[in-house]
C-alpha cells in the first residue's frame, strides 16, 4: 500500500496536482505540502515538560470523537460510512505542538471508514478534506491496495501525516536516522486552516482493478 498525503498553499486543480489518479478532474483545490508549516506566521514557543505533554495526549485520547461532515457520497462506489476527528482547544494545540494559532478550537486529521459498494476491486482512491469557504483542501492518495466488493477499509489518522525522519544516538555517540510516523505532538496530525464546522470530507476519485475509474461530478464539491 502506498500513502501520499497532499496539502499545498497555492490554488491548483486536483488534476494537475495528482496526475496519477486525478487526470480527469479539476476542482480548483488549495493544497499545502506536508513538509511546510500549515499556518503562515505561526511561531515556535518554549516546549512544555514531557509530563505536561503526556497529560495533554492522554486527555485527547480519552476525549469523545466528533463527527466530520461528508459530501459527494451519494453515488460514490467507495462510500464513506464514518468520519471522526478529535477536537481540542487552541491553547491545547499550542502546548502540544509549540505552534501559535488564532483559532479557538483545532481538530485532528480524521479517521475515515469506507465501504466498497461496487462490484469491482478498488486499487486506488483520493480522499480530500475540504473547506469551501477558503477553498483549501488537504488530501491523501491511497494506492496499491485491494478493496474487494463489500469490504471495508479504514484510513487512519497517521496515514495523513506520512512519516518524519528522527535522529537517534547510541551510547557511543553514533547517530542514525529513522523514519517514524508523527504522533499527536506533530502539527501534521492537525488541521489549522478551518473551523471544525466548516470542514467536510469526500472521495474525489476511485480507480478499479480492471482499469475503470469513477470521478466525482464537477461542481458537486465547491
């Protein structure tokens, strides 16, 4: 399975941004690169203690999930059955990531459960989180998969964040790098470009094992 998380600060079409699976669609989405800061003008603050961070993480993990709105799901062969996020205060986000935000609340990237309602095996799809007010989108491409008819598939929160390189050192002072999945302390696990009520999630394109594809109707998602 291949994950590609997409987010960019410039307005482009989905077609030009994801040539592999979105060659036939242009929704005019705004996408920001995963390796760039997700909030312009944000700045780093002094990091809290490990105990404080652990306490914040524990509270988030124990907090109830919040539902995320779903659009463009009527005739999609990969139906979104559930989309849920964690919501925290802007102050908690700052303690967690060290980034300042002017939002009262911030939500995590979602966990999304999908069901293949078609009669074919799905091998690739593009899932997007959209804020129509600012025309900003964060998305993920899942490829090299095989979702058979009637099967469920879950996009986990960590899939949106990709991976990060961390430097490790041993007792001899020798260092090495390893790729790890970012945790809740990483701003990649959070959505800062919209209030929770302004966001929705949708499937933009689906590709099948036999070469056929389904594309969301142009104009259905603004």
